C-alpha cells in the first residue's frame, strides 16, 4: 500500500487542478484579509472584522473543491487504465481503493492548509490574535475529519463509476444535495420560537396612529421529535457542520468527530465491498 500511496502522491504533484485549487484557496484567503484592510485605509470609520470571522468563511465551499478534485483525480485513474494495471500487477482491490481515498483526503487537507497559511502569516500581524483560539482549534480539528468524510463519500462515486465525466457530475450533484440539505436543516432550526412584537404606523384619512403588535408564536418553529431529527441531520452531515462553523456557532466537537468517523468507515466499507465485485474492463 505504501508504494501505491507514494505513486499517487507523485501524480498529485503533477495534477494541474490540484495546484489551481491550492492557489485559489491561498489567494481567496489573502483577499479576504486584504479587502477589509484596504477598506479601513479608505474609510477611517470602518471597523475591522475579527480574525475569527474571516477564518471560518471557507468551510462550506471547500467541499466543492474536494468534490471536483476527487472526481478528476480518481477518474483519471480509470481513463488512463491505471486501476486495471494495478490489479493486473497483483495489488488487491482493497489496497487500491484505500490508497486513492488516502491521497484524495490528503489533497483536501492541503487545500485546508492553503487557506490557513495567509490567516496566520497576514491575519495575526494585521488583525491580532484570534479572540477564541480554542474554538478555532476545535473548528480546525473538526474540519479535517469533515473533509475526510466528504472525500470518503466522493470516493465511492469515483471508484464505482468508470466514466470520468459521469463520476464528476455525480459527485458534484451529491455535494450540492448534502449542502442544500444541511443548509435547509440549519435555517429551519434557526427559526425563533416567538416572533417579537413591535410598533407599526397606521395611516387613516391622513391621521397617523401607532399600533402595538404583541409577541406571538412562530408557525415556522419546530419542536419535539422533529427538532431532534433536524438537529441530528444538521450535525451528522459534514456540510451541516461546515455551515455551523462558518456562522461561528457553538458546536460539540466530540459528537461531530464521531459522526464524521462513522461516515468514513461506512462509506469506505461499502465502497470496498462493491469495488471488489466490479468488472474492470
């Protein structure tokens, strides 16, 4: 397995999209930092955001880059006939599957690092230290397994669909689905239980009067078992975790790490079982 992983890393070093995605993340992180600094120079009344708020912006979207990268990287293994040659050379299908998953996950982690580097080298000197360093550390740890969990799911599609175009489209669609599902659950859970009252102006025949609105129950608020289910889905989905961290919500790192680990194990197990029986033409 070590030889296969080394060979895959050698291919990753030559992968043009990987380096494009790496510099995209690096550039995006840098722009996120420079934009408010430029605004502060032009407008003295502008209040700089905290480094924490800038750091967390990439979580929901890094999964999209990982989806494209995994689809192209593993899809090229099929289009070049590399996977079939590995089987002919005597490598077990389980080892082939795991080596592709490991390197694809590592690629996602490198993209994570590309975002973090400017945040540390530029962000800390210009914005000061993180206001909640332990929270950022927890977010970073959760994001590593979050990326691995997403890559585990993407690897199932990429390893079982031999056509590179079809696998890439399927992976992107799967990512968009879980992103929208996680967003829908998060937005539903953010609905307040009580809609606060307020004053409104009523004009009748040119006369202005004030009416007081009393607080009332929010019909969109969910409670009971429905709320428990939505909370579980939001926390279980890697995209739901990403959305919470992007909004600087309080999270439960052990639970999220557990959920991501479950996704990794189940997805990889199912992928290996099916890949073992796949007819490689």
